[in-house]
């Protein structure tokens, strides 16, 4: 008979989870006090990272991540408006530039890691992939790549995007904070209906294997509810702030198990790869912004080479259109998932024949 709940496992997970949440909350509180952009998410990232680098136990259980994506997706759906969706006519142009940036990022980073950092082709190739982390790691494990280097390069990129991009764009005046700003308080019934509808949308999207299914499906469910005029509910900060803390902390604890030897071996190469990736992404984003007349900061965030859910929420935290963000990051994820196996086969098969 299957055991669905173990008190012993619960107790073993409780302290690391509470420690992680406490470190994330302290980081978020500090960033909020300093008036940094997207403070609860980026501050939690720094707090959780500091915790694991100090070799303290850290954990973020899947049920908390589930609730985090449900709440944030639901809140993003309330921010959609007809004006936002009317701008969708420009999306094919920006998506074309996004496709160009994906090719440029992977080519540039692969060459940098091979020629400058002296990594082998397989390791450099998988370390260059801008997103789709689970697919990348699964393929890298089967290729003979140095998994430590691939995972570290991917983690460093996500860390720097959340820690730095919010600050750079926020201090440059980009964005204006989450779009859900201070509406009248919604009733408990309206909030429950909103969350249940978002949950249904998230579960359907996950069942259909939509990239970022729970977050994107919750966003869609909430958006339909509001667009149809069935609800004008907004989620309160008492739900949103913990969700941002959970997401930021989840990124920070990816450094768990990192040793100083790994830092010495991989840090400079990973930083260089990040700079190459961002240079290509920003150049393509600015070109798309110039052609479409759209906000350059929004395009830079949409083109940023990070995890789908994390980057979509980061754009939302900066006040950008969540439909635009999710559409572009899903496009990037789907493109990578299709193109990566084909590119790997072509590259590695050609090399073996030479």
C-alpha cells in the first residue's frame, strides 16, 4: 500500500524549508527597504543563495512551488487588458528577432566556451542553450558532457538575470512594478473562485504538456474569467509576496552543493558566457524594439535567456505585459525543445564523420 504522507519525511523537510523561506524573506525585506525593483523575488534569490553557499540545509518542496505558480499565474491573468492584446499584431516581428537571437546566443556562447574557456564541444553546446533546462540536462547527460559545467553555467545565467536584470532595468526607469496595483479589496469568495478557475486552467495546460503549464494555464484561466466580465477580483499582497519569495528562493537553492573548486573552475567561463548571451539578446531585442516601436525594456526582458516561468514572472514584477512575456518565452522554449535534438544530432554526427 502506497504511503502518501510520512511524518518522518515531513519533519526532515520542515527545518530546511523554513530556513530557506526565512532567508528568502529576509533578503526580500532588505531589498524592499532599499526600494529595489522586484524586491521580494530578487531579494529572496540573494538570501537563499547566501544560505546554501554557507552550507546550510535548504529545500523548496514541490507543493510550495505549485502554489507559487498558481498564485502568480492567476495574478498575471488579472493584469491583461484588451489594449495589451491589441498589440499582438507586432508579435510575429519580435518573435522573428527572438529566433535570430536564439541562434546567435547558442553560436556565440558555444564558440566562446570552446575557444576561450577550452570546454569541449558537447559541454559548450549544452551550456549555451538559453532555457529548457530539464531538456538540456537530460540530453547533456546522455552525450558525455561535463554535467557539472553545464549545470553551473545554466544556474549562473538564471541567477544573474534575476539578480541584475531587475536592478538594471528598474534603475533605468523601465517598467513600473507589478501591473496589479492597489485595486479595491476583493471578497474572499471572489478570490477563491479566481484561484479555482486558475487551478483548472493550470491543470489542463499541464495535462496538455504546454510549456510552463501550471503558470501559463493559470494565467489563461484568470484572463478568460476577467475578459468575460465574470470577475474583477485581484489577489492581495498577502498571497503575492510569499509567492515571489518562493520563486526567488527556488532559483537561489540551485547553488546547493556548489564547492569552491567548482566556483574556481567554472565561474569566469560562466560569466563570460552570460555576457556573450546577453550581448546577442540585447542587440536583437533593441532591433525588434526599433522596428515595432515597442518598449526596449520589455523586449530585453522577453528576449532574456532564462527559465520560462522565472522570466515570465520577472517581466510581470517589472510591470510588463504578461501575455507578451509568456508568449515569447513559450516560443523560445518550444523552439529550443524542437531544435536542440536536431542541432545536436547534426553537429555531433558531422564531427564524428570528419
